[in-house]
C-alpha cells in the first residue's frame, strides 16, 4: 500500500485549518520553536582544528586572517606559531596593533599577500586555516594548489565557507555576490569540492554547521538587530545613503542579508577538514 507522504506539506492550508483548533494553543506552539537547540559557538572551529592534531610548536598559516584575531586565538589555545597573510592594508595595520598588545603576540607574525601568492616557502606550515574568505577568490584551483605548496607532506587544511542552498533565489544570489565582492561560483558546493580534489586534497570530514553558530550568537545577544537594521535600511535608504555613502550602504545591507539568509537556510555554513592525498 502506497501512502502519499507529500499531502500534508503540499496541499494548501484552508482558512478553517489556519484559524481553527490546533492540537496545541498558539502560545504553546511558539514556545516549542523557542526552545534552544544548545548550539555550539563559532569558537568550536578551534575544536575541529584540534582534531587535526595541532599542538605546541606547529606552524599554522591563517590565510586571509584579517586583523590577526583568529591567529592570536590559535596561538593562545595551542601554543603554535601562526603566520597571518592578508591582502588588505587596513587589516594588516589592525593586526600589527593587536599582536603588539597581546600576551601571545610573540607567536604570531603578519604579512601582506594573497592565497594565490603566499609569501612563504615550500613545505613550511603544518596546517592552512581558511576562515570565510574563499568567496573572494576567482582562481580557486590555483589558490588550493598554492596552499598545498606551502604545506608539509603530512599537512592538512581547515576551510570554513558559506554555500548556497536550493532556497536561494537567482536574484538574491546575484545581489549578494555583487555587493560582497563574492565570486558566484564560490557559493557552489559541487564546484568547491571538485576543486579540492583536483588540488590533491582528500576531504576527511565535513561539519555542516548550518545556522548553529548564529543561533549561539543570537541566543546570547539581541537577535532582532539584523532584521531591524535591514528594515531601517529598506525604509530610509536615501537618507542613510546620504550619510554613509553608496558603497558602505551596499556592503552593510548585503551583510545583513548574508546573516539572515544563513538563519533561514538560504545559505549554509560548512567546515571542511582536508588532508593531502597520499597517492
């Protein structure tokens, strides 16, 4: 006997069903959705890094490491040496100040460079750490090959990245990519994983973070700010543009949407643990 499991989800809701008696009262139903799912914070990425065997004395490359905050966190937790590489001068300036003022700053150095031209020698680092930066990279194959070049033969790579899901509409994708300097193909899981394999890496594990890190953040802080900010920017666009400029407006609005889309499943966060092919 075949049972049509789709009926409950595809048959339109009637007015009677919408406003009639449910199995529970409205407030009870809402309370169910308000229950915490005990989400991990985004610092759990360092637990994943630990699973790759990072320890005192190892060398980690934090590629696209911005202001060195991540590099300093790794140095503090593991006692490892961290090389931060970033292409943006403002990030380098902030990073130098942060390193100078941190008790573990002596373990961290920062250099200007890109993932396609990493300014360090072959077989130099034990782990390459890439956090939410590959969206900006046009030549992904070349970037991953460059990461392989600087890794020791027993090295590994940890990649955090955001990808599109089938819920993301083409117009939403186009707008996000234009306003966040994102290469459209970088949102594709299939293209990413193919590139990883071509570069000579094996996917050891995939942590499908989804909205978990954001849930943790929003349960600890005011979860309405992004939505409220998006509403303000939509309703008072011209006034806000006059005060902050077009570029700032576009980036801020797209960042709001980037967060909201991750919360509602249009975008998905993942963390990939990679090792070098032994063949």
